[in-house]
C-alpha cells in the first residue's frame, strides 16, 4: 500500500501581474484553499515559485526559511526569457519585477489562519497584519475574476509588494501550513519558460534533496487542480499489485489526444515534425510519475534539458514535460477516465448554493478536476461568483468520515482497473536523434 507520505506533490504557483493596480496574489486565492482541503492529506505538498519579486517579499515577510540547496552554476537560466510570442496574451517572458538570479532553491514554511477564519492572518516572523484582498478583473482567458473575503486592512493605493507590519495578533486555532519551494534560477510568471524551469528544478530536487528521497511518486500540477486524495492513493496502491501492472517507470497522464510539435509552428518555422506515429506526444498536465520515471530523465534534467527544449520549441511546462517524456521513451498510461478538465467551466449552476455543482462532476468516476476557478453562478447574474475556496470545500464532499473515505477509495480502485497503456510514438525513426542527448532535439532531426 502506498502512504500519503510517499507521494510528493508540487503545485505550480505564481502571483501574477497587477489587476487595477494590485498584485494578483497567489497565496489566499489558490495556495490556501488547496492546502486546507485536499492538500492537507499530503505532508509533502509544495507550491513551486520562481523569483517574482512580490513572492520573494511575501516569503521574507510571512514565512520561515527552512532548507536551502545549490542548483547549478552559470546564468544560462536567464537566456530563455528573451523570446516572446507575438500574441498579446500568454507571453513567454515575465511581466513583473523579478528578483536576482541565484543558483539556489529554498524551502519556506508559511503559517496562516484558515480561509474560513475572518482574521485571515499569515503568521510570519514579524506577525504582519492581514493581507489586503486581491482585487480587479483578470485578463480575458486568464485567471480568476472573483474577490477573496474582504479584509478591514485593505489599502486603496496600488502596491507591488506584500504589506509589512510589526503589529501583533494571536494565532488562529484554525492554522494551515503552506510549504513553498522558491527556485531562484527560474523566473516567476504563469506561462512559458519560468514554469518549465520550475518543473525541471523540482524534479531535480525530488531526485537529490534528502527530504524527498523516500517518495515513490512525483505529481506536478497547476494551481487550479483538485485531487481527491484517497482516490489517488488507492489508485497508486492498486496499480502496484495488479496482475499486469504498469511498468515501474510509467508516466500517468490525463490527455487522450496526441498533440506533438504542432503547437510550435510559429516559433520553429518550417519544421516537419508532423507524423503522429513518429513525432506525436501527449501534453503532461497534470502529470503523475513514478520515481523510476523521473530517474530515467535524471541525466538530461541535470543538463537542464527542459530549459534547452523550451528555448528552441517554445511553449510551457505542459508541452515541454510531455515532450521530455516522449524523448525518453517512457511508457505512458492513461488517467483520462478519471479526469475532467472543464466540468466546472461549463456547469450551468442553478440558484446560489455550491452543492449544485456536484451534479456536474461525476464523483462516481472522476478524482482529478482541472480548471477549478472562481465561477459565475448563472449567466444572467455575471457578477455573482462562487469563490475558488468554496469550490474546493464543496468538492471535498464534506467531512472525512469513514463512508466518505471508502467512496473515494472505491473510485480510485475502479480507475486502476481501467487504466491502460497509451500508444507512444517511435523515436527510433527520428533522423539523427541521439537518445543519449534527448534535449538536443531540433527540427533537423525530425
């Protein structure tokens, strides 16, 4: 049986650019509801951040530094921020101020009150005053548009850094621990090179930092993913004991469709990597990998191979990690039947109560939900929204009772019986491809 302590979960986390003059803070909008709901089951759950100045300031003000390790040498990590997509949205360079490049990464521990506690204090070394609520509208097609619970200490002036204060207030009895890995060699933006770099750095940490060496599984997810923890644990346990189990170096992915290099046509003009039998691969978000799978990619990770592929092909963490898995010829097994990426986005909620969403999410089958973001209650009232925290609490299905756990475990066991090996493309047919240097893949090798 797999234990929660044997699963390391890494959550891509980024406080984004200003909205109406204020920073879109990751902390109360995303990390807190995640850590206090399903994430509370996993002792090794970490938000993974790049050197966004807002997040660096936040860590210094509110959190306690734990472990630090050296990640490499040289400033090659900054080079991949120079290219940007022509489109106005989803640019592949950081929009906001970034801290200095360092060849180190840190673990930080941040304690805060539950989102259900109206005081909403983060308790750092200086015990600062409550965070002001994030405000403003997100860019179209981007992030949340709902407001967090209001705070009496919010400021009306724009700010690019978290508030600091020496005022003291007693800790809440409903405290939540948020653990963060800050990767100083990676930039802190939501899409592109920074997230790719962070995925790479936490895989290296997973392999080499002592805190993670006992983990059997590596999970890398976006911050708007909800996982039913007991279902996931049961799924992993049953797949180990099946009569015909997946190979030990399996990557479990949720996508049914082969994507391949087509996404890169605007960056790599004229490439001919278009034969799905040879060049096809699955995007990897969310991604659940065995330790042996990460170890297979270890030498190329050590050479910062994901950085190199991203600089050449463009794209973000989902495309590059999927490409990396493909170039290392890892077996891929399907979690597609257990995943829903858009149920909440298309739910036509009735009334004003969040329990209405449960009819849309197939709890008898699905245990990974993506794009769990603040949602409109109904089209006729576009400003009435369900918050991210409410959605996470609703998906938790109530208290952690024995019956609740048994239902989740049954879903995970059924998913394990349904998972199947997915077809993977044959990289041996690539021209001039060097399997010992997979990160050197360029269009001439197609």
